[in-house]
C-alpha cells in the first residue's frame, strides 16, 4: 500500500517525497503499523485531496485492480465507509500546509443519536 501512496505523492509533489517508518502504534487491544509520507507541492490542498482519493489503504493495491474487484463483487456503494480528516493552514512563512489522514469504517450519527 505504501508503494501506491508514494506513486500518488510523486504525482502531486514538486520535489522529493520522504517516507518515515514503519512505526508501531499500540492501542488498547491491537497495534497498527504506520508510515509518514511527506512532500511539498505548489498545488491547492483541495486539489491534492481530490487527486489522492481513492486511498489504497481503503480499496487495496494495486489500485486499479482493487477497484475492478470491488466493482465486480460489491453490488452497492460503501456509503460513508471511509473518508479523510484534514487540517489545512499556513506555516510560519505563510506557505499553505495540509496534514491529512484517512479514516476507515466511519459512521454517520444523526442529531437524535441514531447510527445511519
């Protein structure tokens, strides 16, 4: 999956892309492995997000094959199965910044507290 994400990053970044990890994030009953991928881009953060979704961490890899398999075996959409949480801002030199993470197996809860 990291290879697919690196391909996406090299398409949207203007210069070198760096990878840190793997690292282990321990939780109450499980542990996740993770990587941090960094790069610089002159593109608008919204454009970067558009270009980098579908996330291979959600669909699988290689991306095109995974999407084809999903289309074959899943008759309906996944709804709000996954998405992105993003912080868009500016650094101390007023350059735009984007820090984002993919959220998986999310749920929509209405105002009455019902799960959608």
